């Protein structure tokens, strides 16, 4: 396969590139800055600029496209107007991909596409209503519906991977797992104000391997991505604290149900994914060990090179 990846420098993308290269695929990636690695051929272009993307696709003519790139700045992506730009650019990218002979498209979606009111305490299957309450979720959901309607007429095989909660080495230090680990390693208090919320936390390497699986198989439509394990945020935080002998630095508070917009439970049914043969590598226990080890080494450093995070 000749695979083009967008968002290859991101939390999930770095793992995807390493895993795809290790599996013997011809892997290409797009970046706005010049990058050089032995595993991947990088192409300098801005995805938000169709004039820069067209020559890349015309030259490469990839058979498969893994589209991960989007607005991901912590705290900003929920309401950022660049979500519109990414929706438009993603459609243009898909059209150019098909125009140059592309056959299989896999796109990163989000659990924020689902309706978060009246969420069941069990798991969400892919046919649960999609009525997103955030601008980010609305833009993602609109893109998914448009691509799904267009794909058959374009003779395009398409899968849409809906990501739930994730963590891993190199993530934004303001995210839950990273913030707790970094605080405790520095002997600072770590507070969790929604300790009772139930989530499925999946290691970024496992999320990446799920996308690699989707690139290689023929599953189509929306597909939930998660570990299949449910944990309260308090349990996640306490597990980290226990591993670092720092339970005295933890402060847990329950979510205020009167003002919280987050569902108490937000868990994916991952049957479609596992029926395709995918299995996670990490448990929460081993995944947190991996994240803690990374933060011990890189707390005050820049993210590691691609070759050093190959699982």
C-alpha cells in the first residue's frame, strides 16, 4: 500500500507512522514544516491550502489516505472557527485523493459527535443518535455525513474512527493523565473535580493501531475506538498516585451535576472494531506505567523522535 497520512506529527499520528512503516507499507506524511525521517517520506504543504495539497496528491497518487489532522489545541478546539476551515479542507482533500486514484479513506472522528444527553450507563454503539452539542462535534459530524453520502458515488471505501478518551507519552501537559503525572512528579497537589465521571481511557499507541487496522481492513462507516474498559476519573488519578507513592497529593471532587454538561458515563461499544481483529496492547495499568516512564524522562524536554516511540 502507498499510504498518505495527515496529522502525522500529532499524539496519535506519530504512532501511526511508526506502526505503518514497521508493517512494511510505503508511508508518506504531510507537514507544514520540513521534516526528515528514515521511516517516512515527508511532504511540506499546508492542508488548509488546496493549492499546496493538489501537487502532492498528483505526484504521489496514494492508494490509501489516513486523515488525522484537525484543530487540536487544548481548550480551543471546542469552539474554534478553524473547525470550519478543517471541514472544508478535508472535503477538498478527499476529492483530490479520489481524483488521483485513491481507493480507501480513513478519517479520525470523535465521541463528541454523539448526543450527550440521555447517554446510557452501558456503552454507545455506532447507531446511537449523533446530535453534537459542541461546535467541534457539529463540524466533525457534518463532515462524516457528507463523506459517507458521497463515498459510494466516488467508488471510495471509507471508515470513520470515533475516538473516545485517550492519553499517552507526549500529550498536552494540561490533559488529565499528563497533568496529574507531571504534578505528582514535582510534588505538587493534583486536583480532579469530576472524579465520578466514567470514561474509557485508551493509550495513544492503541488508538493508532486501531486506525492502522482500519486502513488495512475493509470495515466501513463509523467505528468506535476505545480500550473496552471503563474507569472513573478518580480511579485513573488514584492509580497514578499509587504508582508514584503520592496519594497524599491527590484531591478528588465529584462533578456538580447541576452545572456539568458532561455525561456521567461516556463509553464506546467497540464490537465492530474487535470483530475486525483489533485488540488493545495496553491495559490501564501498563499504559499508565508507560506514560509515567515517559514523563520521568521528558518532563522538561521536547517530545521524543518518531523512532523512539515505536511500540
